[in-house]
C-alpha cells in the first residue's frame, strides 16, 4: 500500500516537472539536476574487441539521444577498476548505475553498497553469480549458453552422416567471464550428440585478436590434425586466421571456423569463406538500457531478465547481410 502510494506521488512530481517544461524549475527530486536530468554511471569492461567498441558507441549515442547524462568509465579489463568506478558513482550519488561485469564473481559487497545508498543497478551484457538477485534491478543481454549451443548444432549438421573423428580446438573468452563460461558449456552440451567430436585443445585468448593469433600458433604447433576451430568471438577467430594462413593452411577449408558476435570484420571473413559460421551476439544494447534506466529511476518495475534478439549467419547469408551491417 505504502509503496504504491509513494510511487504514485513520485510520478506525480515527474509529471509536474515535465509540465514546467524548459523553465528549469526544481522538481525537488533529490540528486537529479535542476532540470530533472538523469545521471547514469556506466562502467564498461574495456576495448578488447570490435563488439565492445560497438557496444560503447551504442551506449554513448543512446544516452545522448535520451537526454541522459552519462558518466562513462573504462575498466581496461580489470575488475578492481570496475569496483573503484562503482564506488565513485555511489559517492557522487548518480541516479542509476549500469555496468558490464568483467567476470561473474566478487560483486556482492559493492552491489550491497549501491543498494544501501538507494541507487538502482542494471547489469548489461554480462551476468554476475550473486545469489541475491535483489542486488540489481535487471539484467539486459544475450543468452550465451544458447549461443554456444547454436555453434555446436551447426557443427553437428555439418558432419551429419560422417564417421571420421573430428578434432576441435577452442579459443575461450576472458577466464571467469559469463560469455566464456556459457559459450563453452552450451557448445560442449550440443556436441555430446556426436561421439566422433573431440575438443583436443582449449585455452583462453581473452577475447582479443592478438591473443587469438598467438594461442592458435601454439595449437597448430602441438596439434597437426585440427579439423575445427571454435572461437568465443570474431576477434580471436580473426587472429587465428592469420596464424592458420602463416602455417600454410586455408582457413574455412582446411580448418572449419565457427565464431560468435557477427561484427563487420567477422562477417567479411565469413563472406570471403575464411569463417564457416557465425552466431550473432548484438552489442546494440544502448536504446534498451536507457529505457530501463528511465523506468527504474521513476520507481517503475522492470523485468529481471531482458534478452536480446539474435540470429546466426552462414557464408551465403553473410554476403547478403554485409552491406547493411552497422558495426
Ligand atoms: O562476445 C566479445 C566481447 O560480453 C558479449 O565480450 C560480450 C563479449 C563479446 O569482448 O567480443
């Protein structure tokens, strides 16, 4: 009773301030600027991949379009930098916090601090492993396990009816990150259906092109008969392509390649026949994030889990899609 009443009063205040228009009169709603502008503190993972660059751009552009003041902080791939950024957002009393957690674990303490300060938190792109889901309002992003499954299902079809052994190498994303954990699990679950499939090597390439290349070089040296590469993102797959070509092999033919993301560089390699299949993961989370930020700021209830819509691409589909690809 009490709760719904205060929400009603609060939205009433918002309506009044909206009616006041450009007059700049104070809505009286605490920390918000004089004009009622929402301040969103956002802690980004870093700039490890094409996906991340597109994600950052989407968030910055959508905040500007929505009239939300964005405090953007780049963690350069380090969890401790994210925790520092979140604490600084709390001290600054931003209206809403959003972040894409580098790894899944170790967030409970700082999330509790945000909750105690009354600042709503939105997870974007990556999940946390906190048992208490009251520590955040919503989690917006892909289902990485399904992405891994889609990659595995394509491979099952590709080798349907064949009885030869299939040696697979895997380039994992950042160790301990939600997409690395779930893309590995989803793929592993799917390929169990074919006993000829064997993951002969699996190692992290940290979602980076340069690491994908060096790790693939060591795979090629230690394992002469690689049939398939499954890379958790396009960038690592693109790095691996360089290593495969340098070893005198033909990517896409001598070694079949499956990746995740579908950024422009990945789609180009797919259309060129160097990659065989890409599972899409959309980085364009900005517009939905701004929408959720406005709602939680207004005390409205939002879905705990908001999934992004995604597809998959074959080489033929990549040729058609490439001219329209925005990132
Ligand atoms: O697939 C990868 C990026 O968390 C979904 O992070 C994201 C992943 C994306 O570095 O390219």
